[in-house]
């Protein structure tokens, strides 16, 4: 059958930012700001026999030959969400996060063998299509001249995209007038299936403004709304969304779509489990889980659904996360779990956290072209087929931390993959200004990490996990972080108590941990540093030098000496009532903190200060207990693993969660 007789459907539309989102332009068009090097291209169309290697050393000449220069895009150039102008004599590239086509993902996870690029333009110019491979080498594929009002199409194979690569196009306005792009879309053969229906679920706690803004955004996008069975807000806070100013106005714009369930605070896992449960109950095909403190690119919802519908088998499809306060910065391109350390990690050595598209475009960042296969996707934006939920159950009842990781691993073991899809994303409050390994969240981090390892680690006793946990205990204790260590010890005790209590303690542990704050000065924060005595060091640093970290060779003797000193040496009376120094959060490192008796320490946000005070008795008792508990877990690992794995199905079942929901549901509102 010829390509011209195929029934096609839109896979991905070319889109542009809202006018107020000027700081996100590099994610939509490459206007030259994000291109810092001369790029390599191949002139001339390519055939299936052409070598990809030839693209590495060939100079790009298209722009010079066409007499154009890179366009410095202005926000007023965007005519709408799907249309823009290209100024006369300039060139505009769509080799960007939101508008390039991630061909390797469509080849790997769907049955498509080709795609079609369709553009509608008005004016004189040229359209040039490019592709890349997994190494980031760029090749020119084809070009066509444009004149007047035209619909232009390119049929493009997916054959060479086994390990990575993108398609994109560029427009050159060569006439006296501007060239107008009315619309562009990447299309694929329609498989005839009806689009799935989504329950879009947001778990929130006292984030009224975020929730209202996202509801307004959804109301402005009818193409998104038509795919939503319902919008479900699981409100677990004390400041209820329904009481927020402007709620009724927003709700009126979503007739028959909005439902709020008010329930007690069961953490992220309890909120998202409720979303999964309700999505199955209302007959949806998917549950789309969203954090509350995000800004959604609404087109991402359509893209996730389109991709998931066309996957060969039910697949969890997640979006990426950008920094809400630095909007061109990508958190990560995808994550896997290091099974030996049982720690999230990046799949490839050349990848890194926090890539900024303002300074490194798609075209000049090779590692962005390699397909990144993942173990899980964060629940800031994750589309889960209800078929998967019915088979493997709901979230593990672990409040926060590791619930999304565990679910991805569980799904993978059941034969269901997760895809982190480029071109679909939210802007989320960054973790750059957080340190959730310290403070009340430390309990959930270590408890849930060990539980997830018990369920999924392939190593006999969890690999290196418990060893690293013991090292972390020592680091926290010699850093005078006694509140944090108290929480970690509680976590170890709870692990040994077994899995049966997880639903019972789901709503109990956070209040219990917060009650401990009054016992520990390192957990008590004040916004005004003048509330504390003025820091003063009675002895200057030796030889005028500051503290330095121990070398790898000297680490063990250094640790022994430091522990011995902290255990035996009493704290001077002067330092019990006056701190020695004020330590910025960036300098809050275990090897530095261990050299003090009393210091003020800024929190990660820079908004408050607490007072760390060395206490040999706290160090002694907590070190003994954490060591004893860790040894007990290590010794009992085979038995614990058997217990947790045997209980997992019941813990994540609809029946168990329904009992928990029934106990904690406060009210329900439908609009």
C-alpha cells in the first residue's frame, strides 16, 4: 500500500510557549541563543545506505548557501500556540526539546516504521529536514522550496533509530516578506484504536495556588480536556482547595470533570494510590499522576496519551522534570536503579543532572541523542495504564520516598516497561535547594530504600546498601545531626517489625517524628540569626588553614581518631552556650562538621538557622543502637526478604487500600 493511501494521525504537534513564558523559548525553538559551537551536518539527502559516520566531520553549509542567518526569536514572533513567523533573511530551527521528534523512542516502543512531517506555511523560503543518530551526529535528510500558501510533507523512515536519534526541521525565510508557519505536526499511521481516557490525579497538601493555576491551564485547553475522564484532586492538607479564593470560578470552567476527595495525610503514596484506585473504579484507561507543586505543559498530556496508546503493549509513560525557578534546566533525562548500591543513578556515564538548554542545545549536546531506557519515572508526571494497576496493584504504603521507584521495578518484573518520553514535561520545584536526607524525611528515605531493596534486590543480602547505610549513620552522628539519626534508627526498628504494620503506621509516623523536634536543637530553626549568641572561636585554625577532607588512604585512621575524640573528649562549657561558627549549607559537610563542638548551620533553602551541639552521650547511644540494628537486619536479611515479598501483594491490593481509604476519607466534592 502506498504512503499516500495511509490514514494518518497526529503524534506530536509543533508548539510554542505562552507569551508570558519568555524564559522557556529555548525549549521550543533554537534561535541561536543555545547554539555555542559550529555544528556538523551533511549536505544532500541521505539514503538507507549512507553511513552515519560521515556526518561527524562535514561542515554545515546550508545556512551560508541560502544566505540566511540564525533568527533571534522575539516573543512577539509567536502568533499562537501552533504558529510563528520567521523574519525575512533568517533561519529558525526546531531542534529543541519540545519540537524535535524523538524517533528512537517511537521505533523502540511502538509498531511504527515511518513518520510523516506535515507543515503549513505562507511565504517564500526553504524547509530542511535533519536527523541525528545515537552519537549525536547530524545529517541533512531532505529539503523543499516554499512559495505562497503550501502544505508540505516528508515521509521519513524510522529504520536507523535503533539506539537513539531525533528528527527535526528548520525554516529559512528567503523572500522579502516574513515566512509564516501556520502549523506543523509529526504524523504516523493510524492504528484505528480509540484514544484512551485518563483520570488526571493530583495529590496535594496546602498548595492551593499551584492547583488552581493548573486547573485554569487545563480549562484553557479543550483538546486536553476531551481526553480526561475526570480531574481528581486528593487533598490531604489543612488548607482545603475548595476553600481557596477563585476555586468556584475555576470549577465552573470544568463542568462534570472535577472531583475532590479530602482525606487524612497518607503521604504521596497514599494520595497516588487513591488516584490509581479511583481510575480503575471509574473505568479509565490510564491514571496520570501529577505532583501539586508543578506547572504543566498541557501538550505533554496529549503526547503521553498518544504514545501510550500506540505502544506495543501496556507501558508506563512518564514526563521529564524541569526546574520551576530556572525553566530551561532539565532535572534528568531518565533514571535507573543501581542494584548493588540500591540507589537511583543515571543510565549513561556521559549524562548529568541539571542540563541547561539555554547553554547547551539539542544539536550540540551529544548525550541527549542516545535513547535513555529507565527503570522508573518520577511521579511528578507519570501515566500508568489501569491494566497494569489491576495486575500489579497500587502503590506500596510507605508515605513518601521510593514509592515511584518501587512501582517501576515491580512493573518491570511483571513485564511492563517504563518510558521517560522526551517532549513531555512539567516544571517542578527543584531539589537543588533541598536536603531531604537530613531532617524528618531521613526516616522515610532509609526505611523505604531498604524495604524496596528487600523486595527487588538481586543480591543475597542487599549488596552494598547496609554498608553504605552504616557509613551514613556515622557521618550524621559526627556531624551532630542527632535528630536525623533518631529518625533513621526508628526506620531500622520498623523494618525489623515486619511489613504487616505498614498500613497502620502510614498516617502515624510523621506526627511522631515531628514531636521529637523539641528534643534536638539541630532540628529547631529560627529565621533570624541574631536570635542566637554571636559565634566565636577561641582557638584559631592550626597553621591558619581551614578543615580539609581526609584522603582515601587516610580515611580509616581519620575516622577512628575522630570518633574516639567525639566519644571521649568533653564539650567545653563555653561552647555549650556559644557557637564557634556559622556554617553555610554548602559547607555543611561531615568532615568539616566533625571538627566542631558547637555551630550554627543554615538550612538548604537559606531561610533559617539551627544550632548543632556536640553531645558525646547522644553519639555513643545512637552509634551503638544503629550498629546493632543494622547488624540484625543484615543477619535476618533472608527471612526479612521472604516476609516482605510474601506480604507485598496484600499490602498493595485494592482491598487493603480500601480499608485505609475508608478510615481516612473526610469528604468528597464533585463539580
